[in-house]
């Protein structure tokens, strides 16, 4: 099967323009909706990773979906796919598809350590979004708060990922996260964006939201 040819059959020009606006700088978007990609994977169960290239956004998205459907974590395939991620949408969708992480949390935490220190923007974001998706719980909350505070980077999508993760920490562990913010020096943009995103959540009370204003800088 010619995967590229099949992808172009599903092309939606309007969606292509929409997706390009969401992912500034990405000029390799065909314009295939995620629902169409998932349907394609479901209906073509014999597709292998070796059948798919790296030229287009949708090819990398397909690779992530296939990896996510595997019963066990394929670390080589994950590492290879992460190396081709160059925007937040690919990153976040791939992370969300890696449901197997839930069964191998200690092992995968070790795997993402190099990414937390990577010089590449979306490798760092990959690690941060993995923490957001699978580790904001009682066992790892202290680790997350400390780890995120040590990431000193200026790239926009890293900062936004960290803020998003912190906001989820506020939702699930409000008091602990509040005290951490109160007692630690956190990047101004990240601090304020974390608070903003937490206040947008319906899972935090109005009283808690008002209290968050005291943490702004």
C-alpha cells in the first residue's frame, strides 16, 4: 500500500489551512483529520511502521497511532518517532496515545530522563506532557513539582507544557501545589500561565480560584 497516496485521498484543504494556523512553521501538513487517520488505522490492521515514511505531518501522526496500539512499549520506535516531532500537536497526540505507560511507569520515567534535559524544544515538551498525562498522582506529585521547577528554558512550547502540567497539579493536589508555588521561585510566565489555566478549570472552587490570585507576580 502506498501510504502517502492514501493520505492524499483523505486530504481536506480547509482542514489543512486550519491545521497550519495551529502549528506555525509546519509546511508538511497534508490536511487529514485525526478521526480519519484513526479510522484508516482501524481499517488497515496490516500496516507496519516500516510502511510509513517521515515526510508529512500525517505520516508521523500515523506512526504514533500504530505505536500506541502495540501491546507493549516499543522504546526504539518511540525514540525514533520523538526525534521527528517538530510541533505541539504531534507531541501531545503521541503522548496521549501511549496508554501502555500506565503499566510501566517507573520504567518509562527512566526513559524520559534524557528528554527532560534535551536541547530540543519538542523533546523536552514530550517528557513534560508524558508527566502531565500519566504521573500527576499521589506517588509522583512531589517529583513532578520539583522536576518542572528545574527546567529553565525559554522556548514557548516548553513553558506552555510546564504551565499546563502545573495547572493539573493544582486541580488534583491544590494545597500541596499552592504551597510549592508560595515557597519556590518559578519562572514568571510559567507561574502566571499555570494560575490562569488552573482558574479556567471547573474542578477548582471559586474560593480556591480567588486564593490563586495571591500567587501571581
